[in-house]
C-alpha cells in the first residue's frame, strides 16, 4: 500500500511527467501542455470516488419533522419487535409439539422412537429448494416430474 | 402383518414461491427510507459512464432535465439554487437513463404477474395458486384432514412409512424432501397419528379416489373441524 | 376500527398550528416553528414522511392503548392490595405502563424537545427528564462528589434520585457545574435551591437542606474540622414545584457566607438534600464541629441529592469578613513546619486587618 504522499507523487508523475515530484509547482493559467497518455482517465477515476462537489446539502429537518421522523422509526422498531415475538412464539409452540410427540412415541413404540430420534448425520437441505423471489418464474411449478431411473 | 397401534401422518407443504406482500406500513416505511437515501446520495458521475463527445453522451445529456440556474438579482421564492456538477444540492437528483430501443423511457422489465391462472379460477388443486403463502396438502377421506397412513409391523421408521404411503396414495411422480425423521406433532385420538413434516419440490399429487386440496392456514381453518384444527394449528 | 386513544389535555401541544403540523404534516405555508418567512417558504419536508407517519401512528397508538389498558388493570389491583411490598411493586408497574403509554406520543416528544408545557406530574415527563439528567448532569455530579472526596468525607455515599440545582443571586442567575470555584462575593447570600424529584411523591413532601464545609483548618489537631453553613428542615417540595420556599421552612441555622483563609487549601461547600419521613421538630445543632452523619441518622433522613462548590481566598474575602463581622482570619505559610502554629503570621496580618477595617474602600 502507498501512503497519500506517495500516491500524490505517482499521480503527478502520470499527469505531469515533465515536472519532477521534488519541485511541485502550481499551474494557475490555462493548461497549455497536453496531458500525458492515460492521465485524463486517471483524473476521471479519482474524481468519481472523491466527494468534492458531489455531496448534497446537509439534511436539516424542522422540529415538527424531527418528531415525526422519530415516531416513524419507533413504529418500525415496534413492528420488528412484534414480528420477532410472533416468530419466537411459533417456534416455541412447535418445539413443544415435537417433545410431546416424542414422549408419546416412546411410550407406544420404543423401536420407532429409536429410529425417529437417531442422529441424521450429514443431512442437508435439498438443493432443489427455491428461495422466494419478488416475482415468479415463467413457469411457477414443474408438474411433469418423474423419479430418476436408478 | 397386523398394523401397529399408531398411524404416520404427513404435513406436506409447498413453500412460498414469491415473497410475502408487504403491509402498507412496511411499504410506506421503505419508500420513506429510499427517499431519504436518494436525497443524501452523491451526484451521479455521468462522465464515468459516458465518454465525453460521444453519441451516447449526447443522448444521455438530452434526456436530463437540468436544475434551475442561479442568476444575480433574481428572487427565488423556493430558495437560492445551489448547483454543483449540474445538480441541485438541496434535493434528490433524478437521472433519466437512455433506452437501447431509443424511445427515451429506459428499458423496462415487465415481470411475471404475482397472481396466476389458478388464482383466477380458484383451483384449490393446483400448486400454482397463492404463490406468496405456504400451501398444505389436505385430503377428504370421510372428513377433511392431513393425509395419514397405517404403519405396518415391517416398517422401520415413521418417515419412511409416511413417504411410502404418500406415493401409494398420490402416485410416484412427486419429489419431496422430508425435514426430519422425528415427528413434528402427535394428533391424539383412538389411534394416535404422528405427523412428519415434508416439502414438495416438484411433481404433483394425483390420487385416484380422493378429493384433495392445497390450502393455506386460513383456508384449512374453515375446512376442517375446530378440534382437529386446534391440534395442528401450531404446525402451520 | 380506528385506535382513538384518550389523552390528557396537558400532554397536547399548546399551539394549535404547530399541533396540526406535527399530526397532519407540514402545511404548504411551511413549518410554524421556523421563525422567518424566508426560512418557512423554502423548507421542504422529506418525501414520503406523511404517508409513513400516518401508518406508523396506527402502530404506535395500538401499543399505547395496550399499555393504557394494562395500567387500568394494575390500578384496580393497587386499590385492593394491602401488603407494603406488594403495593410498592404495583406502583412501580403502574408507573411503567403509564410511561410506556405515552412513550412514542409525538406531541409529548415535541413538548419535551422545546421544553414547553412540561408537566412533571405526568409520569412520561418525569421519565424523560430523569433520562436526560441521568445521561449527563447526574454523571458529572457523581464524578465531582467522588473526585473531591465529598463522598465519604461528609456522607458515606449517595444514591442520586433528585436533581439539585443551586443558583446564587447574580445578574445572570446562572447555575454552575458541581465543583466549580466561585468568588466569595458571589456566594455572599443564601442561594436559590431547587429540588426536582423524578419519582412520584405526595404533594408538599418534606425535605431538608444542609450546607457544610468540611475544610476548616484545625490547628490543635493538625487537621480539618467541619463547619455548618446552613441547615433548614421541613421544606415542602412537590413534583411540579421544585423551588425551595425558605419562608415556609424551619431554619435551624442561617446562612453563613464562605470566608476561607489565606494560603489555606480550597474549601468545599457541600449541599446535601434529604428526604424526611416526618416533620422534624426541635433538632439541636451546633455550627462548630457539625456531624452531618449523626444529624441525618438522628432525624431518619435519607440523602437523595447533593451539589457542591469550592472557594479560595480571593480579593473579595476581606470585604465579606468585614461586612459580616467574621474576624480577620489567618494567613498560612506555604512552607511546611513541624509546628503548624508557627506558620501563622499573627502580628503582621492583624495589623493589616485593623488598618483595613478602619479605612474600608468606598
């Protein structure tokens, strides 16, 4: 990595190769010499990532809007909290159902219970499962599927 | 072989294909946040994308609605313009992109509709209905309920019995992925029924002599008996 | 169903135009809080804020209604509860629900932001004030009390629950940070004290204020002793009336202005505020060698707040001493000696003092 001074020297070496890095001079008049090859591209690149002239004005809200903004953010937090609570409660209920089923199965059929609670090593999600998208594919469902021949 | 004193049920679900429709508040909140972000964005560096003096730059330029310029001695009722790099710094910048076809509207992508033919026909047997919610398979065997099967004495595990039973009932052209060999719930009754969770990935369920339906949680609540629904509600 | 929630009139924004702007969006004429027409005309609200606000308000109002109904239930329970501990627990719970029911109310937030019509009888305003105080001023106070060893030199410790503000009568009447150095002339007369309680207290609850100086040189023991500068009991304070009304209080000792001695270390003036369980009658105190711990223990006082300032000998000290007849005071050497009495420049200082008292400046 270069530090900023080295970077500036390298930049100047490309833009104005006739000026030595040891004696930088400011050119105030209109540029008369032609830019070195590739220099305009470098200038372009640097100005794309620099904030100079590109930043908008600071956003200043009046007091009314500050209060309104605060309440919107508070409502968003409440919304997230409610969503999370709903999900947690659902998972809790499902977990209790699983425990209940396992206890019942152990009483009824110990052999099936052993098979049902054995560790499933290397179990993975199916790669054919699909993540929901904002819009559906052209063919939402593949109806004509047959098991592959073994 | 006599069957065991229990049954293996299956909760076969089709996962949502499209994301859930956001609520009005969520939509409004995202819009508000988006507008704030656009307001605070840096000016678009057009010179990075369009080379100076080219036809494409001219095309791009002609589509831009420039900001109001600032002149001395002019009264601006909405504040003095603060223009830099051809952008009004006090508000968001609107950038109009030229289209490939040249109609000036930009290349619009027309997405597939989130509602399908099955939704319009109200075809509860189709897997293409209600793309934004999870559908569950219920069958009408004397009464509407989740499919369940006898477990023979030879069966070694519940989930295998359930999967085999499903294929016997609805044909083998069905691709499923069973979540776990552990039952997700037990529905108590004369013969307890252990429910195995599974997802349908491809294919379809085509039974010969049963009525069946792919329903959402709310629809199942209307269709099945209340006491049966309360025993499976937590799973849906 | 629209969630219409009944709110107290004291929680509303008083200015109707500002209230409309907060609840229904900034009007076309611009935000009423901006003073100049120029600023109002060029103000632009962020896009999409109005739609988001009206939908967010439904969520917030639903939450508020839940807490309101919970508060109603707790209140019923509180009426029938008998045990002391149970009642305290329920009262705390009630306060929590009352605070939460107004927590996101934009009108309350606005009133608190501009510090207008903030009624400290409302739990939400007490909560917001306490939060603001605990975020900065309380931390500064505790840091100063510990840094200057007011804790444990005077009282063993402090669980700060009330905001104590001390103001001396000066042209600006401004408050000062705990631990500041003040001029002797500034603290010549008794300060105005306000005791802001953040917990719900009964109207006209009783409080005591004691000002002590633990840094009076004690030459006999080569140490320091405590001098009582002010003590008042039976001060009546309410949540919405924090100013101490000295005329209604019982003054045990009137205000003695600080009069430090030359070249002695700076003196700390510690203001302690106590909650009284009952009226204090006929308490006997002596200024010299005052024991604040014994005083608090004997009268069952509970320390809830404190403040402090420091003084040094300065140009105005001799005027104060002359004005209130406090004597010439002593002057110390900077050098250490085996016998502290020798450090006094008795003769020279007394001569100077007599000359000063005879010919005071105009």
